[in-house]
C-alpha cells in the first residue's frame, strides 16, 4: 500500500511538478486547509486572491499524512513539509516576509525546491538583502529541480520539412508572451515576399498585463494582422491541453519571445514533440533553451533575470528590438531550415528521461524524510 502525501490543492502546478509523477511508494491526496475559509471569503468580497491565505497552510496537524508537499505555500504545522516555488517564498505580498522565513527555517520544513536556478538565486537575494540571519539555514534546504515533461514515443515526433514551416504560440496573455511582436514580424516578412509559413495561435488574447501593458489598440493591431493573413494564420481562442500537444506534433517551431514568465511550461511541451523554440533570455528560459536546442533573443535584464520594463520608454525599446530580432531570425530560419529537425531532436532528448529522473529524485527525498520521523 502506498504512503499518503498531502497537499493543499491538486491543480496544474502541483501535478506538473510532483503530484502526478508515477511513484512506487507514494500517492498524493488533497487535504483540508483552514486558511481556505478566509481565502474564499476574501475572494467573494473583492474578486481578488489573498496571497497570504492562498499560499499558507494550517490544519492544526489534524490530517493524517506522512508529509506535505506544496506549491508556493508554507505550513504552520509540525508535520514535515516541502514546498516547490517558482519565484521566491513566502509568496505573501510584501507583508509577513520574516514570519514566512521563520517557518522555512523551522524543523518542520525539510526542503524548498526552486523550479529553476534563477528562482533559487532570487530566493537567496531576498534573504541575504533583508534577513541575512536566515541565509545559512535556508541555503541548507534550498535545491533546484526543473519540472519534468512527458514525452511521446520518438516515432510520434518525427518531422519533415515541407513547403511551409509551421510555427505555434500558446498562452492566454498573448501580448505578454510577445504575440504582437510575432505578428508584426511575420507581417513584415510577407511584405518582403517571404510567404512560406503558417502560424498557429492559441490564446484568449488578453491584454493589459503588467509587463507589456498592452491596450485595446494593441489588440486591434493583432486582430487586423490575423484577419489579413487568413491563409497563413490559424487562430483558436482555446484548446484542451491534449489538443495543444497534438498541435505541437504538427509544428516545426514553438514561439515564446516573452516579456515576462517565471518559467515557460509551453517551451517544455513544444520540445517534447521535437519542436525547437524561439525564446527571450529572461528568468528560467536560458536554463531550458539555448542556441543548441533552439534560438534565444537576448534582452536587457536586471539582477533577478527580469526584462527591464520600468518605463513606457523601456517597454517601447523592448518591443521594437524584439520585432527587429524576430524578423531577422525568422527570415534566417525560413531561408535555411536545415537546423530545425536537428535542434528538435536535441530538445526531445533533453527531456526524454525527465519523468523517471524527477520521480526517483523526489521519491528519495520522501524516503529520507519519512524514514527519519
């Protein structure tokens, strides 16, 4: 019989990083969290998420589990716990940071697992800058484990170069992920007579995000280009994940020239189907994509790996440079597509054993914790 591990919710991030892995000895169950009540009430009243209640856990040790594993959340209980995080923890806004670090430093917290080396370094900077007395104990618990990615059999990802190359961008925040710049770059290519391409877009086309600060005017520009090239561009507002993966099966190159992303799961999904990806070099992206596996557009970054987007001028400079870099890069790829298949195979090979690796890695940690308690 498998041992029960608890978590406060089982959603996409939990399944993606630990809950759905094929463990031999363990299985996950969602356990009741008393902080869910004020979190629910706050959301009902304000239509906003209360970061503290959403990302903290309290059950007064009533749940019977071997240990807890959370995503971005911290526990007030005495049961052993681990958390996986994407940027830094506590993820409580600007309040109670020292209390969160006190919980991480407690005996109950056994590990904090960063999704990337970038996230691990952001955590170090957060602690060293304001709470250096916690740095040693937190450093002892801090490790990095990139998300695993299910890969289909290699026969299912085999591609050939036909008359046209197929490109795909997936993501709700279309403008934050560089969607407008992609459309303008393809528009310029078409005007130059480079027409042998197809572009798939799966997005709710949301605008007004914190990074691109896109507007209705940007949405209008995007829709005009999509309508202009109905023979080249296929737009879907939404597709189930299974259909997104099937789309990557028929795609040559994935696209994520993003303004801001903590990780970039869609890069892994594309790579698992032999699609090399065009990305920017922000946050974790240089750790999962490079010039050997795909193509990287370098942008100016701060110490935390974020693109510099502080002012309207910064954003315009970022956008203009991204359009120019994309146009040149896409032109080069379309005129010489020999490297596409090779990069795609290397991307696939990088991920092929990630499920097995992550399962064994985490199971070993769970063994060490449960056997010592």
